[in-house]
């Protein structure tokens, strides 16, 4: 691992490089907050994919890309006399200290749940507006699964929470029963609403199991893709095409794929 001095030198070198490309590169010269925003989202998802694949080299690389974006955003802001990278760092330092009174103050926190409650309470105080909803800090554009998770976390942070995971599971079963009832009635809109309630309650249950639901579904997607591609390859080896096979034959290939990809 690098020493503190080497880390400082690397950071300073990166800032100098960003300054140079902003001045000399035609593409970088043209960039704005708006033009970079969708690229930042793309880089974030690439990091997420690297995490799912547990590829440490890719994680390192994607973190670097995001760091480059942060410094470039700060450079663009500094040109307009809005803020610079130093202001960004000082802002997050103040935020970390403010939201960790159990580390830098006299408040006690014995569990991670205690910390989450402190975090949400502190954020409300920072806003200085009691009329502002606790949930207003959840970005509207978040992917739905992550958004549901964050909504539930924030509600729990102010005490609106189930006591046990068993209580939550009972709610899951209740929502599934309501979904089945609506399915029998056949009203599509009501079915969709109840299906949403089932998903929402399962996401809530994942919190009590300390499972990230977004990672869970991403890993399931990845596993299904790997298994399906394996089926296709195995069929080709036997001079067959999946589209020409009956379901029983496909099931044979599927069972083989499950042995290879758990």
C-alpha cells in the first residue's frame, strides 16, 4: 500500500493532469456538468458490475474513472468561481464529522442500526427545516429497487420500522395473498399495484437479512445469462438449436447448466 506522502503526490498529479486536459484537449474543453452527467452514471454502473464480478482490477479502474469525473466537475465549477476540489473535500469532511457524533462527539452508538438513526436524525437537523420530508433526500431518478431500499432505510431511521424479521415476513405473505386475490379478479392495474407491494415488502425483508436486493437481482441476472448461454453452446455441440427443442430437452440442458453455474 502507498504511504500518505505517495497518496498526496498521486492526488496532486491527477489534479494537474485534469487541469492540463481541460486546457489542451478539445473534447475536455467542451464538457459541462450536463454533458458529463450521463457518463458519470455509466461509470457508476460499470463500477457496480465490477463489484458483482468481484474483479478487483476493474473496481480499481472504475473508481479511478469516477475520481477523474469528480475532479473534472470541480475544475469546471472553479472556472465559474463556484467551488473547487478543496471546497468539495472540506464539505464532505464537515459532513462526515457532523454525521458521526458517536465518533467525534459524546453520543453513543453500539450497533449499525444506532448509527443509521443518528445519521438520519443529523441530516434532518442539517436541513434546518422540520417541514421537509425525511424522504425528500431520496433521489427521484434512482433505480426502483435501490429507491425502495433507501425509502425504507430513511423511514426506519426515524423509528417507523418493524420490530422483527418475522413481522416483516408475515407482511410479505399478506401482500402475496392480496396479490393472488387481485389476480383472480383480473383488474390489471390492481394486479400491478399489489405486485409492487409484494416486491416492496420483499425488499424490506432483505434489509432485515442485511442483503442488498439490487446486488441479489444483478447476480441472479448474471447467473441466468451464464446458464442460458451454456445451454445454447451445449445444444450447438449436439448439432441442435434451442428454438427447435421441446421443453423437456431444454430442461435437460438447463440441469447441466445449473451444475456448472451455481
